[in-house]
C-alpha cells in the first residue's frame, strides 16, 4: 500500500526516557503531528470548519526502540472508509533507512460537528479512499 502522506521530524533529546529510548507515549505525538500536517496539506483552515475529526481509536505495535539522535518519517495510509469515519494506517520508520520500522498501527477518526454529533466524511477525505 502506498502512503498518502509522510512527515519527517528529528527526535529530540527531551523525548528520551530513563532507559535511553523514546518514551512510548511520544509515538502518539509523532502520529498526531503528522496527521495535523496532512490535514493542513489537504484543506486550508480545516480546523475552522463546521466539522472536525476526533480520534475514536488508536492502535500501535511497537517494533523497535527509537534512540537519539535519529530522524524519523511517519507515513500515513488510507486503509478503510465508513460513512462517518476513516481508518488511517501509520508507520514510523527511520528517515535514513525505511526498512527500520519503529512502530506501525492505525487510527480511527470520526468526524463530528460543533455540537458533538457525527457527520459524513468531508469530500476531501472521502475521495482519498478507493
């Protein structure tokens, strides 16, 4: 499956835990930052619209510890589409060697309006899925 988006970032020293590798919670931050960058690339002002995505579920399989210094790329994949939700796969890998996979998994996003009611996927998201 080909990625729909990728975002590269440097691991920061402050993200290390006592054992000298990136704290597991930080992986979710990497995925979140990539998702925000992806939305910005698709639709200017997406966060100011009538609806927005919320995370309904997230799953991460940790494959290998990330140690500093490292540059990582988070790749996103269009996995599954529902009427009001989308499942976006994610893979965190080394920027220098894409075969070094640190984690992979998926996020289920549900779109809601300003009152908290679920709504149909926006067209700019729905069209990304086969």
